[in-house]
C-alpha cells in the first residue's frame, strides 16, 4: 500500500511539473503568436482608417471634376468599353 501511495505521489508530481511546463512554455508561445497577429491586424486597421480618412477628405471634391468621356467611335459595340490601342497590329504607319 505504501508503494502504491509513492507511485501515485510520483505521478501527481510528474503531472504537476508537466502542467507547469506547458503553462510556462506552450501557452507563452501561443500568447506570443496571438500578440504578433493582433499587432499586425491593428497595423492594417490603422492603415485602412488612414485611407478612409483621406477618402472622406477627397470625396466632396469628386463631383465637381469633369466626367471622363470616351469617343463613341472608339467603343466596342458589344461591351461598350473603350479601345486602348488605335490601329491594327502590323499597321505600316505605326512601324509594325
């Protein structure tokens, strides 16, 4: 019976040591990773907030700008997007 009590006592001591080691090392590592991730997210959030602030300052001036108008002769008939390049590939006037 005394040998069983010693075995139980040793197991409890070992379990307590392992628990303390887990608390001290593994949880500290997880907390460190969490803190680094939070810092990164806060940095990104600050950057986005700065961009939103800038956009809020610029937004009232946007309606007074002249709208960009594309020449209708340079629009695609099906998708209505403007052609970026004029002429055809291999056109002699463009050095092709």
